[in-house]
């Protein structure tokens, strides 16, 4: 036994966290998922993004564990044609492919909007996606198979790319296709001869003023 020297008080080793109130551990609230919800599911590789599926049914297995029947969305890069320039970063294709998955594989719920709803969002986070096509992985076909195209490149609308409208013909063009800065001031006129003539008239009127 170690003794303290006479005339000196022996220092006691302070207890760890003495006088500090410990915070009660918060229990994680179990994720609630219902039919009709969209969910993100762990992928098989850390290098791959999470899978996204629509919950169409649920059940419990023999051990009482919850299982979900998911109708899968495909990312553009997972389709036969692959990702194209007009595919948005958050775009998903709806499919009719379904299978059962353990609830334990679900990471979180997410939102899959229509393209119109997605455009109206004030803020887009990691849980927001949009869908405008149904995809059949067996045939590689899409529905609808005809959509409006824009710009000189004649591509469908991509919400990730800035666009500008021609002042004369009222057609929309990608800013990077027509070398127009999104923050540029003034009216834009496309390369169409009629539009260029309209631009000259507008410019001459400005000079006269």
C-alpha cells in the first residue's frame, strides 16, 4: 500500500465524468414505411448509388421480420441505351420489375416527383428524384416513346441545363449550345435568319433612341 508523505494530503484520482450528468442515449426511431412510399435501398457495392424502389406490398417472414415488395426504378446508366446528355442527374425510370426485400436493407424514404413537380421545387436535396418515363428492361423500350425536343441539338428537356428563349420565335435553347451566358442581360435571338433580321431591327431601334 502506498502511503502519502506526512504533511501532504494524498490526492485522490478523480472519477471520470465526476459531476457531469450523462445524457440519456437517444434510441433511434424505427423507420416507418408504408405502401406507396418510395425508399432507398443499400446497393451491393460502396461505389454504387443506392437503389430506389416503390413499396407495393409488405409482409413478415417466419421469424417476424418485415419484408417489402419493391417495384424498382432504373437509373439512366442502368438502361440498355445508357445515360444520355439529356438525362438529368436525378432522373429515374419507372419499371414493372418487382421483388421482395428485407426491411433491414432500407436506408431511408425518398421522394420521386413528376418532372413538373420537380421543376417547381424551391430546394432539391439528396432524397429528391423525378420520373417521366416507364422503362421495360426486357425490350429496352420507353413509354412515352415520343417527347418534345428543344434547341439546335433537338434533345428533350433536362432540368439541370440552363435554357434561354429566343425573343422572336419563342423557342427554347440550351445556353451552352448557343454560347449564351445564363446571367447575361438583354434579349436573346437564335441563329434562324428570320430571328437574326428581327435582331437587327431591334438593334437599329435602340440606336435611334
